[in-house]
């Protein structure tokens, strides 16, 4: 309970203080990208520490503690959920890329991804996009040319409010950012914001295991993984050649 209320207080400070940034536009992976020979890619799928509760809408400082307390039984259950299906994502991507002839290295949590310095955008006209962190030093450290990074953004349960009044039932959410970074210049070769959500049909408030929300969470997780694969499994379309008669 105290953990939820404390997190809610910190979130309220961020909202009241203003923390909006310009979202990164999507960058589509070239359809023939994996067909280019000799590629060396490091994969890092950032871990999920614990599903969280996200309050949306017009929520004021004192409302956060009330809303967090109401949802505490849900989040207490969500803190015990098995996230092993998410942790298999790096191995699934590795198998696919190796099947494409890519040399792959799966990076561990101590690879220094989270410690990377900010990277100032050298292209202010936004004709090219760059990662917001400087990953270029990973090239020589791990012998890779590109970094494929999957990072969770919002994972858990979200609910819209007006003050402490809920506007709808909570929903399970699973949001990721995926990016492929050229380690020669930190340029983004691919970027996607993946946002999957599942609404509960009927009664959601079914303690202690909240089956509707729990099943929705796992469905959102699988949909997010599938969307990652769809972005990465691109193929150059072959145009049919019609011979003249």
C-alpha cells in the first residue's frame, strides 16, 4: 500500500511539474535490411521490474493516494504475475535474425545500456532520426554494428479518472518502444511505439486473482510481442514480371 501511494505521489509531482516531450516519430525498417550481408547485431530486451498502476486524466495531488489505495488489491496481485513469456522475446528475436544470417549477441543487464549518456540530435530538421542516448561505444565493446533495443514503457493497469472518480473500468496495458540503432553514428534504423491494451468485458473487480484483468494482461503481452515480430520480419516485395507477348 505504502509503495503504491509513494509511487502515486512521485507521479503527481512529474505531472504537476510538466514532463512532456516530443514523441519520437516511427521509423520503418527497410524491407531488405536483414538481407544485407555481414551484419552484427546486439539485442537488449530491458527487464520489467514489476507491473505498475497508471492514472490518466484530471487527477490532482490528493486524488493519487485515494485512487492508489482503491487499486492496491489489484496491483498486489499483479506484482506476483509470471513475466517469463516476456523474457523469451530476446531469444525469439535471436533465432529469427540468425536464420537471416545475422551475427547476434544477446546483451545482459550489465551491458551499460541504462547508463548511456544523452545524445544531442545533430539533425534539427528531422530528416534523420537518432537515438536519444549515445550507444556508439557499444560497437567496440561488444563487436557489434547495430543495437536492437526493446524497452518497456507502460506495463500493468491503466484507468482514467476525473479527480478520484473513475471514468471507466481499468484496462491491462503493455507498451514497448523498439529501436534499431546504427552504432556508427547513433542513427535510428527502426523505431516503433507498440501500444497494446485489453479492456475487461463485464465485471473486472474479482479478487483475489482478478481473472479478467489478468487474462487481459497476458493477451496484451502476447499482442505486443507479435507486433515486435511483425515490425522485424519484413521482406522486400517481389514485383511480378510480365513477359511481353
